């Protein structure tokens, strides 16, 4: 969820998620509060906050009064006029008090119940005599799923910073290899070896003490003589002595280094294990897809897509009828009174505008017959009484018109005679025939046929070829994932060999009561002793690889200790990591120096306008990803991506281009963690963000919601795999929509939806430079990238020009890294750019029975 700008008025309370352990109904043993408070927004009528509860987890919502004095116990205002006071919970060992809902005591599980666990809706909270509206959402996560969610977030963060296979490492100054690379293990091995040498012969100090010794060994001190005077026959007397201490400044620093390296090694082990599991799951997904499509010769048709196509055509016909009825009532007075005005009905088949005029049309057919005169003239139908109407709305339309009209025989500019019938007033209009009517009839008949065949159809030739290509893509991905999995497994298997000597070194320092010191003392031992010098040097290399530093490591350790969390806030930050992964690991944008600290700061602290910059120098593009960006309107969406590219213009030399300015394109995304979300509710959210909150900034930005709810689309418009879960704006020219992105164990493959969304944004703003007068097979230059694997390397991604039969631009984009073939073409009706990326990566609307036939998102022309 995105918050609004910070307000100057203080909220009356703080609201957090709590996990309370009870000793008895009147005494709490432990109260664990999440780090992040829920965002309370001020509205015209008061305050409001959105909460999300989990029926299987029993985390409760806690309210804490922030004022010095509590004016009254907080309570819920019920609809029947009654109020339900909250229960105070005192945090043990402090004066802090939280208030929770009391829906009864559960003796078996020793906890207070809360209706908010399982109730979605609004409830009015009254605290400090102010109303706060709680909009409560429920999400049916299990304990295991939430634990996976939190672990996945932490692992994603570590993998982003430590991933050796990511393009984010480019440009980082380093003297050593990346993490999760077998070569890096030598650093840990050498560090462990030198630390082991230190424990065998550690530096120490001698401290003088006094203790009892046998008479022959006594080195007297004043106390010795007193004891001897009192007990002259004692066998032991106090003597001067010395003890060896390893608790030196140098050893404290080495102990600190050992613990840090141990922690880092443990994190690497967890990360390698997580990466192995991730690869395994993705391999399973790709293999399942391969198995499902290997011998696929038929596919299932979703009747809802057919129904939506029929509904769309009927809607277009209704709009056309409304436009045609606009002919009626207006009157045109001709300039010449000698025209013979008649009244009657004529039937015309329109065939485009005449002379570029919106109110004059070629009449191809007149009263059911082709219009053809002996002198090879033609017919023009003039309707000066109607408002301007686009050519495509009447093209190929046969209309019966009743009204006042007059005839003229005229001559065109080239001397060709033609007839013009002008309707000065229209009293009735009837659409006799239109391609949409024919298509509606065909679809309705086809619907009956499909229902009789259980909605199963054979794949056509194009679909069979596309499936073959997708199988090749999947096979290559499996091969890449298996290699990555093997690398992670090798790394994982080597870690125990390094952990053991470090664990032994840590045990040595603890046994000898050596404290820890984070700063290195300025002493000669780090110069004179090779083991100390090497341990210091290796520690620095290990903790500064790939942009890592002490501050980043500290922050990562803090994040690792997160327990109870604000799940909605966590979803935002989890989504942030997924977006970064797609931009960097898939599409090859390199993050600029210092991004690691920016990222962990964004995770740990509640800040806005957190910027991470990306570069793709070979593509002459840069990206600015902003988390919680404050727009000019003051609103604050979760994620804003600005793509900066160059505006190219050809110069006088063929094949050479200049650029006159930089241009920026923006896509806005907002994370909405909701449960049981309906399509209607989703559309209301989209409208609110796009229009009311103006995230589109005057319809200049595309706006998308990220949500974790599957099967949210009931009015399905796309037959592709994502059609039930996502709306890529395929019916609104990709201006706004919603994308399914879930951290749940059940839906591990939803990252591809965000990849498809960002890929559509990059394709829309990519450049193919080809001079208008020099249409060659290959362009002069391009900055395309493969939407499937992100490959943008020249030679491995080819772009070829293949014009359509009508002479329109058509480009084929072949990726030799994953074998995907994409086609860029244009809509024959409105000239909008269209991309065909195969059944897995196409984001335009397609026909229910023709997956390779994309529907223009701008004009939605089906024919």
C-alpha cells in the first residue's frame, strides 16, 4: 500500500500487529510488536487505516495511545449504537500498554480471541475521542506460508546483493570474485587457516596477581610477611604471580572478525540453499509446462473469452447505432433552391470517406445492387446533417436511410463524372449489414459448435509452431537453471569444511573470555605477525566484495532478526525486490554504485523518494526506480520506473543518426496486499489510483496494481495463461491494469507476470532505427531485448525487416539465446505498434480461437 504525504497533525494512536503470550487471562508473559506501525491516513472525516489479519496465525491488532494521558479506553463503535471496549495489555517490565479486542478467552490455547481474525469489512475505532476507520482485510495464510514468505523475502535480499550471476555486479570495483562463486571459497579458507594459526599461538598479556603458593615457590609481598607472622608453619603463603590473558585488543578484533565471517558464511549457506530450491522449483515448473505441451495437438477454449468477444462486438454495434441515430433531426439547408428535394428511403454500402471528408462517403452498393453507370461513374453519399464520424465506424457498413434528399451529377478534379446524393434531413436510420454483425453471428454459431465439442479445438499451424518454439525456450531455461543449481550445490557442499575451523576459533575465544571489538587497534602486531596481518586483510576483502560494507552487513543482520512483521508493508518491500530482480537479472540493467546501502535502508527505514539507478550503456538507456516517490500532486505510489532514452533523428548520411534530446517514459506500480479480492473491487482500486489519485499524471503514465490474489478475473478477455489472474490493460491500450504477484508457496511462478509487464514497457519504448528511404533487411541500430530471457547482445538477438503484404512495417526479433521469436507490426486500422511474443509472453489481447492473432489494445479492431 502506498501512503499519502506526511501530515502535520499527530495521530491519536499507534497501531501495530501483536503476538501476545499469556500466563493467565490477567497477565501477559510476552508482548511482541512488529517493527513497522500501520499507516494511519488523515481523511476529510477523520482517520483511516487498512489492516490485514490471518485466521490461522492469531496475530492481533494492537492499539497504543500516543498521548501522555489516556482520555478513555479505546473502543469499537458498533452498528447497533453500542460500544465494545478494548482490553488493556501491559508489556512486562515496562509501562507500555496496548489495547486489543476481547472476543472471549480461549482456555485451551490460552489466548484472547478476536473477531478481526476472520472478519473482513470496516469497523469504527474511537480513541482519544477521535474516530479511526479500520478497513480490515483477511488473508488465508497458514503459519508455514507466512514463515516461507518472510524467509523468501530475506533470501531474496541476500541473493540480490550476493548473486554472482546477476548483471548488477558490473562496474563495482573489486579485487576478488563474486559471492556464490567457488573461487570465493579460497578467501574463506585462507581466513579460517590464519585464524586457526592465531588460536594456536595467540597474542597475550601477562598480568601480575597474588595467589597462594608452596613455601619454596613464594615470591614475597607485604601480605606474605603478615601471614608468616601469624602462621609460621603454613605450607602455602601468598606470593607474587602472573597470569596469561588472551583478551587483548588484537584478539578482540579477530574475535569480532571471526563472528562476522561465520555469520556471513551462514548467510551464504542459507542463500545457496534457497537458490538451489528456487532453481529446483523453476525447473519443476518448466518441466511440467513441457510435459503439458509436449504432444499437445488440441487446447481448451474458455467460453468466457468467446462471450467477452461477442459482448465487445455487441457493444461496438450499439455504439455505432447510437452514432447513426445522431443523423436524425438535424437539417441542412442547401445553397441553391432549385434542387429538387425528395423524400424516401435508400440503402447504401459505405466504402470509406470521399475526398478526406468525414461527412461524405463512397457508396459502393445502392439499394442492394452495385452502383455502376455506363459512363463508369461512381456514387457519393453526402450527410452534411450529421456530426463528424470516423471512417472506420462506417467503412463496410450497409445502412438504410430515410429522409429528405436531392441528387447532383458532378465532375471530379480529373474530369470523371460522378453522382452525389445529399441527405438534407434524416428521419430514420437502420443498419442493414456490418462486419461486426456477421462476426457476432459467426461467433454465436461457433459457440454452439464448441459447446458440442466440449470446448476443445485442434491447434492450427501457427499455434503448433509457436508451441514448438516455446518448448525450445523452456528446454534452454531448464538447462540454464540446472547449471545454476549445480553451482549452488557445489558451493553449499563446501561450506561445512569452512564452518568447522571458524566455529572452533570462536569457541577458543569464548573459552578464554576474549571480548569482541569492531575497530581494529593501531598496533604493530598487525604488521609484524603474518597471521594477524592476513586475517585483517582477508576480512576486509570478504566484507567488501561486490559493494558490501560494514554498514550494509549490519543492516542485513538486523533484517535477518525480523520476527513479527507488518505483512502488507513486507509485501511492498518483497515486490520491490522482485522488480529489481527483473530489471537487473532478467533485462540486464546494471545498478549504479552504492545501491546496496540504498536498498537495505529502504527495507529498514520508513523513507520516501528512495532512488535506485540502473544503466544499460550498450542500449543507451537508463532507469530510475523510486520507492515511495512523491508525485507533483503530493500522492505517493509504491514504485515508479522512469525509463530515460534518446530521441533519435537521421542525419544527412544514410545509416547515421543523431539524437536531439532525452525523453522519459514512466510506469507506476502500487502493491495492494488484500484477501478475497473481487474483480469489481480491483477495478475500483485501479480507477481510484489512475483517476482520483492521478497516479497517471494526466494520463501520461501507465498505472498497475500488484496483488497476491489468484483467479481474480471473472470477465475474462484473454485466453492466454494469465487471463484469469492478470489485466495487462489489453482493452485500454495498456494504460492501467493489475498483475498477480504472490509470495505464497502455492504460486511460485508469478514473477513472470511482472517480467511480462516490465517487458511490455521496454518494448513500447525501444528504438529500431531504419531510414524511411532505405528499408534494409537489418536496421541501422536497435536497442531491443528479448522479453523471455532479457538477451540484448548483438549477434544473439537479430532484428529483421519483413514488410506485410500491404507494405506496412513488420519486424521479426529472433533471440538465439532462448530461441524466442517475436514480431513487431502495426494495427492495420489505427497504426498502433503491436508485439506478438508467443503464447507465454504476449501481453496484448488475442482471439479465443486464434492465439497468434493479437487484438489492437487501442482500437480493439477484431477484424
